[in-house]
């Protein structure tokens, strides 16, 4: 009986594979997310790019010049979740790379999972906090679990979100040792990664790497003349405690990522394993390099784009060689935000100031104590959010909504604060701005109050160490996305396109289901 049952099951698996065989569907999907990629820089430098990188995608596929994420305060984790789930933080559960933990009163990585272990790292992550299915998950389901789905990125949150719940493996560069790391949540740790860590360790090579301009200085446009006299030089010596994180934020990390991605294409036979559709997800960076002496990143940024285009050429050449473009779907998207804000020199007399979250929290608690009786009304804070202690408030016989209103009235009068919104206001979504804010929050982890700071001010999140500070600057440039696949006609679209349409569009080209929480319908052409 058992033998007969096994035979029937094997026959069903074989039948499923035959049914899924479809020459009109791709054999390989390559998903690429580039942190802080800008449309204006793509257009500005296009004449200097090679023919087989960005220009190949523009000339042979769909080029979306203005992808709108419709969200306030994007970061790498939240934007990647939008791209792969097709929905926003209230549904996906990914509002940011870190969220406040009331138990420890400290921020934790949004994908922290103490029940898992790390390979080549002490970091413990899994996709369990991700509440929706992703493009990768839907592909795994379509392939009856036979698809090989991997992601490679410098950042762990991004790598895991791209791999989804059902992926084969997610790999990132560990901050503590520079090794390619993984989570035991996933079933596979390919030998390529282990061998690379032992035989070609990034940590052992890092002190020999130096980032300098990749082309003659006179070829860089749009930078002050004095910048061309002194070429930048960024090294990563062993004596620097932050050398691994600085390397991950530099243009050189894209080369490391491409090396691993090409090894996977070659050695894991992706796209060449029968009738299933395999997937390789890749995280690159085009973010401004924050570790410059004068805060001027224009020269480094141009070089980042030129180097990134070369890595795209390497990657796409490998896809063409091993799988063929007739058998591949390639999509690439920016993360939809850009953060190059630095404090302007005082000589320009731009209105500015410094805001201390620690001081704000202390003053707020004193104010609430004076109004309602001495106690600890503020539970904690993180970034621009303040969490009230609901237990204390209720013990005093007060309504949380009333205390939120009192706190808002006090905080909004502080210098540097442009506005304060309570979670009650935000959840009402009565204005376009409130809708943008709501889409950026997870109601299960967000604070009671959200502070909006005046542009030009420096915000110091100094409640705990290490201190985190950021410069407030509103406005964002247009950010792009690309899709190249058989059946997708080459065209350039200049009107805004919702970022939540990327996931269902990719799934539509593959002819599989959209992620289970997809907010938008697929694009048509």
C-alpha cells in the first residue's frame, strides 16, 4: 500500500512539472533592487554608460521614470517590502529596518527572530514578521516547491525580504566579521558561500581595497572645480572599527555582490534545471557615501553610478550567456528615496538648529506629571516616535486619547518641531499627507505620537547609545524601475506609477498569482 501511494505521489509531481512547462514563461527571474537610485542620474550619465547595462534595459524593456512609493520616511527594508509584497507597512508589517520593542525599551531589527540561528554570524533573523506573501513566495508555490530562489545583498533585512518565506536561501554581509551570512530559517547554505568565506574572505581582502575615481577626474561633470583637483580616496584598514559597514555603503560592495550572484548563476544552474522558474534576487547600492570629509558626495556619487553600470553589464552578460534573454525576466527598481542631507555651513545662514529627543522626552514627562500627577507617562521613544505608558495612564483614571492630545499640544511648541500627529489622527487618513504617513507605519508597533521636524534642523536620537542623528530635508527626486522580458515592448513611461504595481506586474509576466496582499493591478502595455 505504501509503495502504491508513493508511486501515485511521484506521478502527480511529474504531472505537475509537465503541466507547468510553458515556453512562453521565463526560466529565470532576476530581481534587482538598487538603494536610492535616481532617475536624473541615470539620464545624466546615460551617454557614459556601456551598451549592456542600464542602456540595455532602457533600449529593450519598460523604463518607468517616476515610481511613486506614496510613503513617508522610506528606508531600505520598508521599500523592498513594498516592491516584493505590493503593499504598504500596515499590511506587510515592515515599517522600517528597526522597530521599538516595549519589553526591552530598545529598537530591534524588524526581522529579529530569537528562535533562529545565523550561519557565519551571531545575527538571528527570519521573515516571520513579514505578514504577506512576496513575488518569491508566489513563484515557489507555482513551482510546487521545486524552484530555486536565492537572494544576495549587503543588508540582511533586504536579503530576507527578497527571499520571502519560501525561498531557498538569503545571504548578506555580516557587520561583525565581513563574511557572507545566512539564517538557519532557510534550508540551504550552498557550498559556494561557505568556500568563499573560508578561501576568499572579504574581511581578509578588505584592507587591500581602496575606492578611488574609476575614470579621469576631468570626465566628471557638475562638480566644483576644486573637487577635481583632489581625487577622493576611501580605504578600509583593519584598525577601523566600522570598516565593514563603510565598505557596505561604498560603491565597491556592488562588485562583491555581483561576484556572488554570477557564481550562483553558473554553479547552481539557475534557469537551467528543467521546467520550473528559478529566481535570483540582488541588492545593490547607489546611496550617497556618508563618510566624506566635507559632506560633498557628488564626485563619489557619479563614480558609484559608473561602477554600478559596469556591474550590471557583468551580471546581464552572465544571464545572457547561461540562460539567454529569451528565457529571462529582469526587473530592477530603486528604493524610492534619497538621503544625502548634511548640515549646511553656518556661513550660508540657512535657518537650522539641533533637536534632542532625550530632552524632549524628559520635558514631556515633567509636563504630564505636573498636569496629571507625578509618574512615568512616557514609556520610550525611537527616531521621531514617542510611546506613552498606557498602564500608567489608565492607573491614574485617564483616557489615553486625552493624554495624547495634551502631549501633542506641548510638543508642537518646541523649537524645531513643525507638527506632531497622534496615531488617532494618522489612522483617520483625512488628508493626503496623513495617508502617506499611515502607509509608512505598522499600527502594531508604532508610537502614540509622531514628530515632524522643520527642514534644516539636525535631530539627535540621543535617548540611548550609540547616538543617531539625521538632517531634515524634505523633497525627493524621481526614482526609476525597469522591466525587460520577452513580450514586454520597449517603452519609456514618464507619468507616475505606483510602486505597489511592480510586484503584480512581474507576476503577471510570469503568469502566476500576485502576492496575497497586492494593492494594485498589473501594468498593461
